[in-house]
């Protein structure tokens, strides 16, 4: 089944079954399909047709998903724009994507189509029914996801319908999703994880999705108790916040059969703390936007191995490669991926595409190794590696040691410039609420577990670590901080 016709297929199979909800409204399958048809009619009036790109600049709300399916109904693609971007940043994405229209709230800059107008046309139902589905080719562009831009101007990751189909099929199978499943979306919908894992996969499986607004740790479990989801997907920073809630918070999380973690490796200690406290198994996986979200995952029914990001997903080949481009068996090496999930390339950036996809292999920029059971263990990002006096240091190893201290909630290690050694490791740490540990305590903890060259030269303890829009710890910001305060 092509995802472009999913709204109509669901409405025909189960007209009154629940489909999609947000903080304000809930739609059954019939109403959702009708809203998609109406939005498609409005987009067509505004000049959208096959091969175009529709930009959406909205917070998490139901209309973003409606616009996605409406664009697909017309044979167009969607690029979601982070509403927190500055006008200049958003303008770059919109212009780079060549967006035909920009859907958003009327008072927001750059918006050319008020989201409230998507509900329908003044000419009535006839105008809606006049837009038959224009099923795009599998090779047609479906999503244009922009990277976070930590290494320069954000790049548009081109994902076609075959990419999205393959990924949703794989996620449904890997998580065992079915009609009884109910996803709670807490990640931003401008990110591929939020779109693919939390919305499209749930709907494809015959289940439903509830879209939460901005994540707040102190109200998250109130939402869980009210909505009764069966799963949600989040990043380590969210799990850290939930694990750090006051001891008197004792929610009813019995509806949740699993929680998914991606975007960055999750410390073993944090997984254990979350699972023990809330009784919800954490299924950790790994992937990136260029791979349509997921490449490996720990089994839901089989043996989960905390500290690893699981086994390669069916249909994908995952290998390790040395700097000369040779496949290595024991690692460590750069993680490279082949499969139907690999992006078409970066929009209008043939040289960067050629540097990232070489001989059919997607180069992830991550260093990893396989354990004896074939589970992938991420060592670190290649660009995050610290070269101290000619010795290669991996920040993740140092971070794992810091996470092993019972008071540490979050930890990040970056390289700071050093006139003699080139770079030295500097750590930034946040503690659990109510916990206490001095800098000397943390340094002593590291000295007991790390070689002298790996012990941070400085540890800064703060209330929280900075995050980027996707919820990952913002290491570029920490590198700037290490330079300015070093």
C-alpha cells in the first residue's frame, strides 16, 4: 500500500476508528481523510501540483500531518520547518527547498497560507471531491528533512516514497505494531523520527497517534495517564529528565508496552534507572536522517543489550569501514549502511552527496564495533574524537564513566584547545535533582576508572546541558564554552 492513499484506505476499512489527535482535537479515520481532501483542494488552488514542495512552519499539531498527506495526495513533497528558527534560518530552508507555499499560523513571518484555511474552500464539498489522489511514483520525493546544521548551513535530506515505505514497514515489524497500538508523539514533527516512528508507522499498522505539544517532564505522565498510549519514542535527554523527576512522582504507566530511544546513545545506567522506576522497557536503536531514521534496533521480544544499539534491521546491510575504504570485521571502524532506506542525496549538493554515499554505502560519521552477538556498539562520532598529544580519545568512553557515578544525570565531553597537547578533554556535567557531588569527587571517580590521559582536565557542573532543536546535547555550544572559559 502506498502511504499517499493511507487516509482513504483507513476510512474505508474502519470509518469510525480513532486516527489522530493533538492537545485540542481528535479525528476518526473518516474525518481525517476528509480533512486531507479539503487541505489538498486548498493547496491546489494555491498552485501546488505534482513535483512541488510544500513547506510547513508549525509547532506539533494535527494540521502538520494533514498537510503532509494533502501534499502527497497532489504528488508533492513536504519540508517541515522548525518554528523556533529565526526568520533568516527559516528563509534559507524555504528558499533552498524551492517551496511553492509556506503553511503556518497567520501571524508568523514567511507564511503564505494560513493553516486555518486548510479546513476547506468557500465553494463547498464539490471543490474537495474534485481532487483525486495523484499517487506519486515510489522514486518521487516525499520528505525534505533539513539537518541541524552543526557543521555549516543545514542540508536538505531527500527521502523518496520508497525510503519512507521501506522504513515504516521495517518499524512496524521491528516494534510489533498493530491495530491496538497507540503512539504518543513527544518529539518535534520537523524531525524524521517524529514523523516516521511516532506517526506514520503507527497509522500504517492500523493503530493511532496522539500528538503532544512541547515536551514537559512534569506533565508527561499526566498525558500518559489520560491518553493511555502503548509506546512513545524519545531521545536520551528526555529519559534523563523523566528519570530525574521527584521521588513522589509515581505514575500509572501500565498502558506502555515499550519506549523507543534514538538520536544518540543512551547510557546503560540511565536505561536501568528509567526501567526500574517506571516498569517500561526501553528499546534502543540507531539511525540518522540520511537513513530515513533507523538502521539498528534492540529486539522487542528477544534479548535487549543495554550499551548497544541493537542488530541491523531487516533489509539493511551494516558494516564497518577503515579510513582507506576497506570493510573491517572486528572494528572499530566507521559505520556504513546500504539499503532501501538510504536517502537519494542532499538537495542541490552533488559534491556533499558524493562524499557521503560512496559506492552505494552511506557513511554515517559514527565509529562503531560489533560485539560477539552481532549487536552494534557505538564508540563515538568521528568528528568528536579528541587527539591529545597524538593519542586518540573517544569522548563517549569518558562520558560512560561519568554516567556511572550515581549523582550524574547528564555528561558530555569535548576537546578544548591546548598549546602543548593540541587538545585535552573537558567535561560538562548535570546532577540529578537533590544529588551532590563535587568536582573533586567526579575527578576522583574518573581517575579510578580511566587512564591518566583520558581524565578530564576540567569538569564544569551545571543545572543542565544545552540541547539542540532535536533534543541532543549541543556539543558545538559546549566546545565554544570550553574555549571561552578555558
